[in-house]
C-alpha cells in the first residue's frame, strides 16, 4: 500500500505567485504551481509566508506519495 505525507505550499494573494526555492539557494516567486516549494509542516509554510511575503498569503495543503 502506498504511503502519503502532507505537504504545504504558499501563495501570495496580490499577484497570485507561489514561493519557490531558486537555483541560488534563495526563495523567490513563481507563477507555476509545479515549481512551488513544498514545506513539510504548516509552521514552516507560515514562517516562510511571513518572512518572504509579509502581506496577505494563503497556505494550501496536499498529499505526496512516497515509497
């Protein structure tokens, strides 16, 4: 039976872009949900939203399959 883990992504509400890890180790914004950075806990996602966006944002949760 497959196992699943809950993950979180953060979306900025003004321009509707998602937080993502850029190739240089920083955090940026992307319009592509597939490029969005995944956080392992709600608290990590919340902290990233506060630190990186500072304004209005939303946190989505989803489940990722792993072996």
